[in-house]
């Protein structure tokens, strides 16, 4: 390459340091930077993985009649597909949960949150390809 042996050694060391620096930079950006995993999903992301139940009418323990409809947010698209296939099981779970409640149990936000959480837990018991992240009560009429 060059006539001077010292210049050759310096160029080789400079290229080695440059390669080590570039490799360090690539590894740092790929593995050590924080991801935005804890960021809230956008509404478009939520709608992509959400499914709606049909309106369900059933009796409560207190002889009242209730009409409900839920929107269920799942963790991925395959879970949404599985959820739609398990429609009959989901309806059964919702009817079972509602039939154990009285009209007064569904009064107020605490009662509604309790129902949503119980439905979420019960649906997760039957899901295999994913899980339910959140259940939203879309419609509730007690007569």
C-alpha cells in the first residue's frame, strides 16, 4: 500500500476503530434504546382490534330485564378473529354474569366497572390466541 510501514499500521488501526464505533452505534440503537411500548394505543389501533357484541337481552336476579351491548378490545388481530368465532360462548358468559346480578348491582360506575372486569376475566378463560385487554359497556337498559 504505502511505502512507510507506520502509515499502514495507523490506517489499519483507524479503520478498525471506525468499524468498532459503527458497530457500537448500531447495537446501541437496536437493543438499548427504550421503545414506546408503554405508550397508549391510538384510537385507530384500538378499533382495529376491537369487536362488538350483539345486543343481549336477559333477566336479572331481581326479576328485571336488561339489554346490554359490549365492545371488547383484544390484544391482536388473531384474537379478534377468535373472539368473533367464539360469539356463542361470549354471549353465554355475559348472560351468566348478568343473571347473577340485581338491578341495584348495575347502578353507578362501580357496578358497571365490576361487570366489565368480570366479563373480561371470564372471556380470557376461554381465549387461546390472545387475550381481552378491556371491556367497554356500550349500551345498558334496565327495565
